[in-house]
């Protein structure tokens, strides 16, 4: 017998559907120059400090005295201590190294962490939402409560009207590119504390925050260490989509012993992130690495600025793109998300992501990403404008 919960999933993952449509179009139009502003993969090379660290670590693997085999399941001390110092203590947050678990990225951990929880837990997710949150809990057979995020409520979810046990929050948000202020995030921490709920906080895009009143970590909010697990990724922070490295913070002050349980789960089902990837991640925290990484983020955010200005000038309603590398764009003429996707692909040869793929409230929107090159971003904008 199989796990029948898997039969409740759609046949394929959203981005697989997009790839299939794009491949079909390219096969039928081999001369078309297709520009992707859809799937959020990066285009800029790794920082020189990261490349240097990778080379050094590779050389170490060629010498018996410095060769590394299996690493510690929580991650190497050198990286976890760098994370604690630069991502938390520098912001006045008291996180300890044994509360940090290095992983191969936030997608894995946001999907896998739910394994620690009872199938009876009721899970709240924003709508629209990153599909992994829903799919992972559907696989486990949990009840899911949607929290609508619309233009009318400023894409700020309202507190659930019924009790929920788990709340997934992602800010800066994927897909809408919007954020929560400290006061808005405090509302969720207070709710979780008062209702014995657990927050899964996905902070994968915190490095893109520009505004002072937007928290980089949920642990900036008093009480959050008693009710929240936080997920981080180097994929967009430092271009690690091909390197694979991230980390999850599981405070020991949570009501249930999730720190111990997650360590038990990881030591059983995960063999750790490679030594090379962890040395590469460590290099991000050096003075040179910080400067170089910030320059790449600024490059992408310049794309976001260009896109916001150009699309707004074309008459589109545009959200996000200020503290995040994503723009949430309303489709014109009451077109559905997939209709606009097809129009963009066939008319302008530009790929976007249909908003409805992120949930019912995403209908009538598409997500654009700022991860292209300046040249391709400008070219795509010109094409869209010329076809309107």
C-alpha cells in the first residue's frame, strides 16, 4: 500500500509545469530568445571570497592530514559560530551555536521539519504561499487553514479565527515580495504564545531587506524564542543555488524538546552538508565576503527597481520589489494568471510565474524575479512594453 496522502497532490510541482510549457514553446520556436523572469534562480557568479574558500577546501581534501569525511550532523563549529556571531549577536539576539543546524537549504528543512509534529496538528499558511509548505503537510495528512493575503489587506494575513497549531510565515515574502513590520510580526508572536502555537518562520530573503522597520529575524521580537523555528538559506543571499547550504535555528527554549528531536531526526535521515559548502558559507561572513555579497544583492535590487518603475509606467499594479527580489504584478484586462503567462511567453518571449500556482488568492497575478542580468531585464521590459 502507498501513502494515499500523496494522491491528494497535484500531478507535478508548479515549476515543473512551467518548465514543460517553456520547453514546448522553445521546441516549436527554436529561434526564439526566451528570457526568464520566472523561476527564482540566480545569474551572478559566486563571490571571489567564496571561490577562494572552495579552492582551499578542495585542496585540503587532497591531503590525508586535512581530509574530511562525514561531518557533524549539526554542521561544523566554524560555520555555526560564524552564523551566531554575524546573523544574530550582531543584532542583539542571543542564539547559541547548538541551536543552529546547518542544512542543504531552506526548502528541505521547511518541508521536513513538520515530521516532528503530530498528524493531528492544524496548519495555517498564507495564501498565496510557497508550495512546499502545503505539499509537505498534505503528504502528512494534516488539515490546512488558508490565511488570505490580498491587495485589499496589504498582503498582511489576519489572525486565524479558529485555533491552529502551526503557522508558516515567510518574510520577506515569496511570492508577493511584501514584508511585515516589527509591530505586525509581534502580533503573530503574541498570538502563538497565547494560543500554544508554533511558528515556522522562513527568513530566506532577509538579506534583501532595505527598510529599517522590517525585522531580519523573528527573534528580534520578544518571546519568539519560545514559539518559533527560523529557516535560512544562502541560495539567494550568496548565490548558492548550485552549492546548496542553509541553516535552521531551533531554540532550546521551545515548550517541546524540538531541538533534541530535530537533532535525532537529522542524525538519522541526513548525512550533513558537505565540508566544501560549509567552508564556502563561512567565507560569506569575512569582511571581503560581506562586501562582495552585498554588491551582488545590490545588483539584483537594481533590477527590482528598474522593473517596478518600468512596469508601473506601463500601467501595471506592482507590489513588492522594495525589500525583496520578487515583484507581484496584477494581470491586465482581467486575464487569468496562466493566460497572462502564455501571452508573455508567446508575445514577448518572457517567462513569468503564474500567481495561481501559489494559491487561490494568487489568481490574477504573476510573480517576477529580479535575478536576471541587467541586460536581460532591460530587454524583457522593452519587449513587454512593445507588445502592450
